[in-house]
C-alpha cells in the first residue's frame, strides 16, 4: 500500500450512487471520457487504456479544444485494486504547462458505501512545487461532472 505522506491533494465527496456505479466511471473508458478533464481540456477517447488490476495500465491524454497541439498525458500502472472499493495508481504526467519534464504522481481513490451513497475519498500527489492548488482546482471542476454522470 502506498503511504499517504506524498499526497498533497485530499478531498472527500458524497455521491448519490452506489460504490459500484462510481467505480465504473473510473474504469470504463466510455464513462471516463464523459467526466474526466478540466473544461476545454477533455480526454482523447483514442488515448485511453484503463486495465483495472494490479500492474494494469492507466493511460490517457487530455487535449486542448482551443489548441489541439497542446496535450497533457498520464502514463501509469495500477498498484492496488479492490473492485468497487479502491483504485490506486502511480505514474507520470507529461505535457503540463510550465513543466519541462514529466513528473511522477500517485492517485488513491476509495469508494465507501455510505447508506446507499458513495463517500469518495481522493488523494493525489505529489505535485511539483507550487502546483498542488492547480491539481485541487482541476478536481473541483471534474468532480461535479462525475456527480452528474453517476446520479
């Protein structure tokens, strides 16, 4: 299990759907493209690889609608998977504006049954110095889209 000390973004949300429904939104490529990515920077459906088992790929690119030459991608592997309960991955982001090199990052998402709803606990990081707030802001934009998809 990854230690949480490297995570610099931590959020909890309650979603009006069971954990299996929310989990599927993270592992089914056709659902993932519908909510992941900040406004104007959606996931390229042709770039997705989501193989949710330990050692499986987690890869996708987000492409700017305003300038399609601007791409940001994540390339990683799932390190811990418990169907409908936990997804954890590590990998590297590439193409982040202002970052000349890829930067390693981890993601841990817990799906807790909370009286017929899902308590989603999300941890991400570490981010390059001074960029954790940008990561948090991205999730603040994406989580309402996820909520809309699963409700």
